[in-house]
């Protein structure tokens, strides 16, 4: 619990009628300013966790109370600043972790692209070799087919020649038969 005196709307008056008062949340020295008018000299006991003022009293603060309140506020500010620094540090560590994970994923993706690119080159070479082999076989088959057609044409010519010879033979036999009669 920290003791604060209230002051008149935005004006910080640490010395009032020769008595030292504690500056509160409503003054210009860095606190939250209230729009309401506060009675000068009124003292509130403020619970910092809730921020709610307890029953007001008109008793002035002693120098010891003022010092304790300042020390409490300084300690709370230090703790708050430490917590904020810790949060920033954790956020930076988390960001660094995310960057490293992104770098790992990028590196893995690059390695995968290189690997697949190499496999693609091997597959292309294999496809080209297979294509050449198929073309050679096709040319060979075409040559053999051409040879077969030539052989077939030769067979047709030979058959015609044989038929012609048969006709010639038959004619010669007929001539012989005609002569022998």
C-alpha cells in the first residue's frame, strides 16, 4: 500500500501550507490525470494493485512516509521495467528462433530443388537415350521392312519370270508336239 495525497486537478503541490504532501496520480509529474476536481490537502490511501482509493483523511504525510512511498514507487518502476525488458528479450529470442526455423526451411527447400533438379537431368538423359534407342530400332525395322518388301518384289518378279518361262515352255512343248504329229 502506498500513500498519496490528492491535489487540485493537474497541479502538483508537494508543499501546502508549510507541510510536505505526496504527489499523486492526478498531477503533471507523470501520472494519470483526473478530470475531476480534488480537494487540496485530502489524503488517499491507494492500493496500487487495484488503483482504488480508500477512505480519505486529512492527515498530512510525514517525511518518512513520503520517502517510503517514493522508494516503493521506484521499486515498482524498476520491477515493471525489468519485466518489460524480460518480455522484450523473450520476444527477441522468439523472433530469432523463428528466423532460424525459416532459414532451415529455406535451406531444406533449396536442397530439395537442387536434388529434384539433378534427378530431372538424369531422367531427361535417360528419356533421350531411350528415344534414340527407339528411333534406331524403328529405322532398323523400317530397313528390314524395306528389305522384306524388296524380297517380296523380287519374289513377284521371279514368279512372273517363272510364269513366262512356263508359258514359253508350254509353247515350246506344243510346238514340239505339233512337229511330232
